[in-house]
């Protein structure tokens, strides 16, 4: 079994970010989970949504050593679907019975795969995710970004994909 998995959230499955992660996932032979296929509702202080797809998804992710967060840059941040997913990790901080699940994230590596129409991923976007990983105790493994200013031009990203894929593989045998 592969030791990595990708969690993908874009407003379209086969857009720039979808194509980018499909390529990377093929190289790494890993699965891509599309958050749009999950019923995960926004964070709720009363946890009335505790029975939605968030917890089963977290259990699935925790089977892997490396979690790759995949999102376009939308307004200097992650997609709304990715933000909802990240917000929900607060369930682990609130609920005593879930704290153990939250603690399991501490052993995990986190990576970012992103696209935008800028030369590089916006620093506030990267930093907000990095800070979140750090807060959750995850180790940050780095990011790869595709500039899609002229559309999705696969040939432009080849070298970056090669080094990203080998860095994900490096730390153990994906
Ligand atoms: C709502 C929205 C907000 C965006 N905000 C930014 C941004 O802040 N910076 C940027 O460089 N590109 C921005 N873009 C461009 C997207 O990041 C870029 O087109 C990306 O490759 C889209 O990926 P997708 O096809 O998976 O949606 C934005 C696009 C949309 C639709």
C-alpha cells in the first residue's frame, strides 16, 4: 500500500488543479480524494454535524503517513471546500473523545499541491497552511505550484513535478 494520499478541493474536478494532481498522483501511484464528493459541512460550535463525512474521511487519511493538500489559490487562500475541511479539524480540539484522533496527526507529513495565475504561490496562502500544519503538529514537507496564467501547460511543470515526486518518495518508500 502507498503511504501517501491526496485530498483535493477545487471548484472544478478537471480544471488546472485537478489535472496537476492527477499527474502527480499517477507518478506517486496514490489515490486522490475529492472533497466535493463528500458531505462535509462547515465547523459548528455545537457539533451537530458530527455524523457527516468528516470523521470517516479523517480515519481514512490517518491510515497514511503523508497527506497532500491540493487546492487552487482563491483570493490568497485555499478553496472554500479546503477551508471547510481544515476548519473541521477544530472538532478534535473541542471534543474529548476525538482528541486522540487529532493527536495522530502529529506523526504525519503534510504537503501542498497548488495552482494559481501568479509566478509563485502567494506567501499568505502558503503560510496559513504551514502554520495550520504546525499547530496540528504535522511536519511540513513542502509545496509544488503550477502557474496557470496561460492555462494549464504541463510541459512547464515537468522539472518541478520530478523534484516534488522524489521529495515525497524520499522519506520512505511511496
Ligand atoms: C475565485 C477565484 C479566486 C482566485 N484568486 C486568485 C488569487 O488570489 N491569486 C492567483 O494567482 N490566482 C487566483 N485565481 C486563479 C486560480 O488560482 C487559477 O486559475 C487556478 O489554476 C484555478 O484552478 P482550478 O482550475 O482548479 O479552479 C482565482 C480564481 C478564482 C476562480
